[in-house]
């Protein structure tokens, strides 16, 4: 398999038209003041199922359904991809089995079940999710929809970049760094491919949690596993390695990657609520966290605005309460 070309991205956008939301590009003076430069936030947390993942799931399932008689699909997920797959499968009238870690946030588990999908769990530390998913696929004769290393999934996520190119032009932005929450890189790669044609002055930069910055290290030319025993609250983007399809795209099109601590993600969640009135989960807030670190050298090119993709908002109440409590009274 190879990464999608622009024709595949345009075809996915045509299939998704009328199904996905065109999420807003938001700005607040308070966030500009924190970062010391204009900060724009693309609120993918307002997408169906609470994250950008619905785009890729809908793209992949609609493509499968046009190619063959599909009875159902299997997907591995930390929660958001699973919700996207569950909704897209329900809309297509097919079954979905979601392979989840047994410590997935309750909010995501409840949402997946509410969408009618079956859940199979494994232990994140000792289990083999790929083996479990492969066994389910073989036993039931169902295809596997990968969370990021699937051309049709990447093509669907590229819709964020297509929208952003138009929104940036409307806002008069022709040069900016686009900070993207990154796990395996499907969203980052899709956005980068879309911007290459539609807004070449906008440069993607990946943002990961500290201790899980495998993409940033790979982009520096020093790939390797994440530190043993690393922990983070950013469950949505804790992947062990960059995608095989996504890394070459980002090596060609993206700037240096960034990493932020959990404390910065929690602060960004709170500031997003205070200034934009949007709800973010930790993994969906790391790009905004990096944008707000600009005054201390977080990374965008000097003098330019910065755009952060707020990729998801499926957060458990206890974690969100912790985030709001991180702000001074």
C-alpha cells in the first residue's frame, strides 16, 4: 500500500460531502496573549463522534462498500477511531468489532457500545492487539480498518486540510505552522498532503506527548522505541511507532516535530474551555499546548500566526475536572 494521492483525497471528500461537519477555525484574544502571537484553533472536537476520526472511518467504510459486499469490519483503537468506525458502520448497515485496551476511558467505551459496535479488549501492557484483531478477522471473514496506516483513512483525514486551506485563505493567512496532535500520523499526513496543493505556505508540525515522541525522533532521523515504562494521560495518541505510510509523507512535507508534557496538555484543555468554550481530551489538546508555548520557544516560525488542530474531545469527567483545576483561581 502507498499513501493516497490527491485524486484519492478528492474522491474521499466527495463521498464524505454532506456527512462530515465543516469544523470552525476559532480565535480568541486571550490565547493570542498567552502565546505572544495569533493562535487559530481548528475545532475537530466538534466533529461527529467528538474527533476527526469519523472522517477516516467514513472514507474507509464507504470505499469498502463500493468495492465489495461487506458484512462488517474490525478495527483496533484506543477509543476515537473505534467511535468513528462504529458510527460509519452503523450508517452503512454493517457490523463493527472494536479491539480496545482494557483501560480505555469509560466515556469512549460507553459511546462505542451506544453506537451498536461489539468490543473485544486486551491488556495494553501484556496483550497483542494486532494478533487479537487478526484472529477476529480470520474467524469472521471481516476486513481490518487500520487507525492510520490505511490509504483511505488518510484520505478521509485529509479533509481537515482541505477545509483548513480554504479557511486560512478566508482569514488572510498565507504562512503559518499547523500543529497537529500525532499518534501514528494519519491526520498529520492527510493534512500535509492536502495543504501541499491548497496552501503550500502552511507547514505541518507533529505534536506528541513527552515520552511518546517516536514521530519527532523519526523525523530527526533517529527512530527508535519509546522509553520503557513511559506513561501519559494522552491515551488517544500513545502509538508505539510512526506509520509505514505516514512517515515518508511527513519526512517530505512536515517541519520538526514537537513534544509537550501532560501538564501542558491539561493547561491547554482548561484554556480552550475558558477562551473558546470547547472541550478537549488530553491527546486532542497537545497541539494547542505547543501553540501556547510559543513565547518560550515552542516552535512556529517567528512572526507568523500558528494554527492548532484540536483533534478530539472525548474526555472522562474526572480527567476534565483535573484539567480545569489546573488553572489558578
